[in-house]
C-alpha cells in the first residue's frame, strides 16, 4: 500500500479555505465536512454559481405566480407513512429550501426547487383541481356532471390516499369517482390508484379506466425483466439515500422525488386510446384525446376539454427539458416523434386557454400556451437535428455532447433548461438511437473492462501514488471531471486507498454542486455517498407490487425466467417443465436446451420431466422471491407431477439477482 503525506490527506479540505476567502458561507454551507461526509463547495464552484446567479437576477417571476395561482390550501405537515410506519413522503424535509441559493447548489436548480416546493390543493379553472407536492407527479381531478374523473393517481396507494383525503376535506366534495385516466405507462402516474378508489369498485365495473394503447404491457414490462437493475440505478438518480440538505438531495427538477416503499397497483383499461383525435364523453364531459406513443413513454396520451378550453399535456410537455434517455436506464426515446407530437397537439388543441400537466404548474392564456408548445417542440427537434448533423460529420456521441448547445432563444426559456434531462445526455441518446453503442473507433470495438483498464492506467502513470498526485492536481485546478476519471481508474484497479476514495468522492461533490440537472446532482452525490458509506445494505424490491404484477401477461414472466438462467449450472442439460396455473386454466411448457430457456403453451402430447401445478398468487410469490423452493414444496397451493428432483434442479439453475450490486467500486 502506498503512503500519502498529511498534506495529501488534507487536499480535499483545501477547497473550504479557498471558499472562505471568496465570501462568507451561508449557514447551510458552513463547516468543512458535514455529517454525511460531503465537503464544502470549492472557490471554483462558488465562482460558477456566482456567474449563474447574476444571469438569473433579471429572471421573470411569472413562474412563481403561475405555481401559486389558484392555491386553495396547503397541508401544514405533509408526511405520509406506509403500513410499516416508514415515512415515504416528507414535504417538511424540504423546508430548508428558501432564500438565496447556498454555494453547494446550482442557483438555477435552487430556483426550480423553490418552485417545486409550492404544494397543496389548487383550482386550475372552475371544474379542474390539482394536488401538487404529494408525490413526484400531480394528481388532477375533473368534475363531471355527477362524479369525478381522476387523472394520474400518483405512485403509491399511501400518497394518493393522502392527496385524496386532503381534497375531500378542503372542498367538501363527496361526489364518487366515475373514471380514471392513466396518461402514460410510468408508475408515478398509476401506482396509487387504490388510494382513490377501492379495488372492488373496479372489479364490479363501476369505474371507467382510460389509457393509451399498450399501457399494461409497457407499464409492467420494465419491472419484470429489468426491474432489479433499474431500481438500483434509480436509487442513485433520485438520491434515495441522500440527506435532504443543501449538500444532499434538493429536487429532481421534475418534482421533489418519487414516493418509495409504498403499495402500488394498476387497473386494466376499459377504454383504449389508439388514434388522434379520439373523442369520448365521460360523465357528460367531452374529451378529445391525442395518441402519442413512443414519446416520453412508450404508451402515452394527452387530452383536451373543449368545454373548459383546457389542454392536459400529460408528460409530453413539461416545465423542463425531459429525458430522451433516462440515466436510470431504459430504451431511448424518439426525439423526432416527440417533437412532432408536440406540434400536432399545438395545432389540434389551438383553442386551449389553459394548459395543465402531470408535473409542475399550469400556464394560462392562448398566446403563452402556444409559445410554450413551440419552444418545447423546437427544443427536442433541435437536439435531434443537430445531433444527426454532427453524426454525419463524423462526430462521436461524446464529441457531440461537448459541442452541442441550444440556441440563445431557447436557452433563455426556463422550460427548455436541463433541470431533468440535459442537452448533453439527450444528444448522446440521439446518437444511440441511430448508431448504437459503437463509435467506429477500432480500439473501442473490444475495450478492456474497468478493472484491467484501471490497472493499465496505474502502471502507465508510474504507480498508484503518481496517478493520485496527478488527480489531486486536477482537483486543485478545478478540473473535477478529469480528477474523477483518473481516480475511477485507480478505484477499479484495486490499488487505491481511503485517501483516493475520498478525493474521488470530493470530485463528485463538486460536480454535483455545479449540476443544474437534479438527476445529475443526485447521481454524483449518491456516488460520493456510496464511496464514503458503502453500497445499500437493503435492495429495492418488487415484492410489494404483487397486485400490479398480477396483471403481467404470463409470457412475460416466462421471458423473465429465461434471463435468469445460469449457463454453468445448466450446461449440457435438456429439461422440460410444465407450469399449470390452476386457477387460470393456463399451462405452459418451459424447455431448456443449449443453456437457453424457451416457452410455449403446454400440449397434452408433450413429454415433461415434471409439471408444477400452482395457483397464480403462489406463482407471483415465487417470482418476487416471497416463496422459496422449500415454501413452494410445503404449500397447499402447489402440486408436483413427475420428478421432484428434476424440478428442483431446474429452479436451482436460476440466478437470484439481489439488486444491491456495486456500481462506484468494482
């Protein structure tokens, strides 16, 4: 192990003294290192923020007026707990966001966080209410002739129930819910449905459920196939483990944060939106729907209410630049289609006098709405068109990201700024959509994995200490991207030490403090947190989502089993297993050969090694890990035909990803 001097150990603290010379810190900035280990903002970070603050000084207050307009009531102490008593939503935790931005937060992001702190029950126009700040998304309520139409009932049953109760208490409105509209297939817009209605109401057919074509498939597919990896990464993107503080999580840019650890559910649609314009009359209210698939979500809709001249943009348009690629991981979105849908909405719903959406605050006035839609349209199309132009000139994804910038006219529009998505990573998404992962540089065709590359860089630098010294100089110079890159090589080489890990964390601190994007800030600071405190001890789980998973097509579950096959354990084996869901009268054959699992409907003539007869509910528990092999054998809901040994061997050949895998370290 290489040694470092006392001076080296203090290198990451030097920034605090430089900062103190720049100006007196606010109370939120005070101290060299806070309780979570986050370092003070450096003089260079402070300087960048001062420039940003000057640029914001003349900013219009229109957004603050819009975000407060129509506020009827705001809960004094909005905390929501789950059945285990855990706090899953804590609005008071954001009360520190007031006054001038501390030096540890980008002033533009701080401004956005202040806007997203404005929460409560709002009347958008007579007949339309919104509950904002009860979850990441908004819950919207439209009054029909005899009942209520609920739009996007949040992430969890608990947060939706809290919002719904507050609406009932403040308005005295006791009308029944007659319809639910799911605007798109992301969980923060449907998971809390059973917080506003009872499941039995839906089962009885008392509730109309309107959703875009493909809603169920798209809503559940991510959680089944890739939920483990996506949830792990989402924990970094949303700052799940970070303190809510000036050096921690402040905002996502889209809202405060998604509620976690609550109950989630879903309903199958009774009405499918599959074309534009599509007219429906719901409880006496005419709706004109726009079908917008493969935009912000694979399945998405927007709608217009002619009687109220109100346009609901869902998440097709937001008061921020959105993600063409989301850092938590997902298929890239089509920026060109996205832009075209916005233009289609602008023309189709040109008579709108109020715009409201699934996130943020409304916009009033025909001209303002038109200008907003134009800027949103042009932001996505500019990123698309200029990225493609540079691709055709031979630029790689990283080169495009370094070169592209919105035109000044769009840079000055707050709703086009990168509070959630960024121009940089969205341009890379356009590259990925058209060109894939390979940049045509031959050395990138089969590059070394991080551990081997790290060892090579350490050797090239003349050893771990020499590489550390170079990284420290880069840090002192304010070149935090370069210090982070060098120290990541050192971390993955296996030759680092605590001082190197701390300097890497300190580099992430500064990058996080400088970020205008909420997800970028949280990714940097969450990575710094993991370097200091280790990876999560408890992984996120989909086990609480059994009701939602009950709607998953069975074929998708069998696809999910196939991606868990451990090749070394099944090498050379040929196995045929039948699975019969006794309460659904559904049977499938799973057959294994060449270490690949296939499935098809089970036929009477099929020869099997074993048949597992199991109820759908028990099957779901098995898929979520709530029912292991021993429990399965002992359960009254399970009956096995054929070879129990072959059946057990089959399940023993399945991987069990825990979701707590390392990311910032090897």
